[in-house]
C-alpha cells in the first residue's frame, strides 16, 4: 500500500510503509505471496462482447482512470493523455483526442461533457458528441479521482483536501469546500457522487460529507472511522471509495476503519461494522459487498450489517472493488482475472482472464454490460451468460 505524506517528505513516508511491510513479512514469509487460484465448476460465463486497447495506465502513480458512460458512449483515457469515445454496445470508435498531458483523474461524463484532469490540477472539459475542447480550469492541486457531473456542475476532489464545483457550461468556479488533512493519507481520493441535488464525498479524514450541489452549503457530515493507535500509519482512515447511495441509505467504508450505513437525509448512523478497504463497496440482492485490504470478500445484510458470508479464496491477490452485475458479484485481481461470485453464498462460479496486467480500476456496470479496464489499457465489455 502506498502512502502520501502531507507533513513528512514522500521518501520518509515510503520508508515507514516499507518498514511496516517488512516487519509483517519477516516471521511469515510464506504468507506474503498471492494464493494460487483453485479450480472451480463454472455456472456463469463473462463473455467478451468487444475490447479495445486505449494505452497504458500509470499504476506506479496509482492512476485510477475510471471510464465514464453517457449518451450511448463509453469514454476512456490513458495516462499519456489520449481520450477515446467508443460506442458502448459495439466498441466502434466515435472520436479520439490527444491532450498531450499525463492524465490522472478518471473521466466524468454528463450534461454533454466528458471531463478529465492531470497531475497539475488542470481540468479539461470535452464535448461528449465530438471531443472538441469546451473549457479548461486550473485547480490548486492534482486530481486522482473521477469528477462528478450533474446538477449543472462538475465537482472534483483534489489531493490537498478541497471539493471544488465548476459551472458545467462555462467552467467557472461555483463554490469550494476545504478539509484539514491528516498527517498521512493513502495515495488516492474518493470520486464524488451527485444525486438528488446533493454532492456526496468521502474524505481522507475518515468522514462523509454531503453538500448542496448548487452552493456548496453542507447538509451534514458524519464520521465513518475513528483513528486508532499512536503511530501515524495506524491512524490512517481514508475513504478512497465513492459513497454508494441506494434509496434512503448511504453506504461507505474506510481503510482501517468501518463499513457504515447512514441515512441519506441527515447522516444518522443505522449500523456499523469493523472493516478495511480502499475501494468502493457494492450493493445488490439485499447485501452490501466489500473486498478488504487482505483479499477477503464479505457480504453484509443491508438491514442490520450482519455478515452473510465471507470468502478467503483470493487472499493477497490485490483485489479491485466489487461490482454487482446482473445477478453475480465480480472482483478483479492483480493477474488480470475477473472472478464471478454467487451473491448468496460467496462461491466463485465463473472466471475470465482479461489481461496480463492488474485489474484494480473500478469496473463500470451499464445495463447488460460490464466494463473492465486493466493497467495495460485493455478496455473490455462483457455480458453475463448462464451455462
């Protein structure tokens, strides 16, 4: 796990992280390797509909170039600055733009826009129809998560602790909100979510905040995780996965913290369970699903948070966040495999190798298609079929 320090030098933070890993591995060296995949009896198939290589994703800088979907297109970006719009159903290219800057923040799509950002905090809005540039805006710091587009604004979270809303039509700043950052945080940010006229955002300090999309006035703020321990590494409680809003509930999880269910209206806590993840959770079939930092996958009952099942067959395989697709749960791993799991039992019931590179970028579900993007830049559209 990589850390980025706000008060220490990056090299000092890296030494701390390496020391922590070394201490943990000295006594049980045999337990540091990813587990081997076991044979399965597949009952479902993730069938490839189309694929396209969009260019490499810079995994060393932990770029999370999440594709965006809208108006029948999927828009994806590479770390080299190439942005492509493809027909979601066929993969046929609609347009291509070379921005010639190293992109860091994934693609936000909506309101006729496709929005990307780079490591210097430069935001670029493209016309979703033809890829022409509409406006640019300079933020105070880099963006490593996809922006949210909706309610007339584009909302981005920067690594220096700001949420900034830009006017979707003009690219001018509407409002901003600043948060005091902890000494150490994970390398990454949660992508904001816009729904019902509000912006939902997970913060590096372990809190969820909800702001009015029009003016940025806070509606409520709730702590998901409380820092524990005396060492700064022990106190890291980032929320790097996007909040999941389902009906009247909000679900979110933190690193070294908890999984919580909150009231969408006022942030009141309904239940909480100890958990650790730097990914978003998924919802479906009456459960909330989480892949933890060690490679275990859990299902929690939506109503009370009780664990329904857990699966340890993929330990230390650096799993992606889960995606609920059709009527199965899907996770990706460090060797480019997608694993389909029964949402009722946790049994692995399907598997497909997408690429030789890791699948860590969040998957996108749109109707009957699942989209997965590897670090090697292989973008694949898949359809679920029963055997």
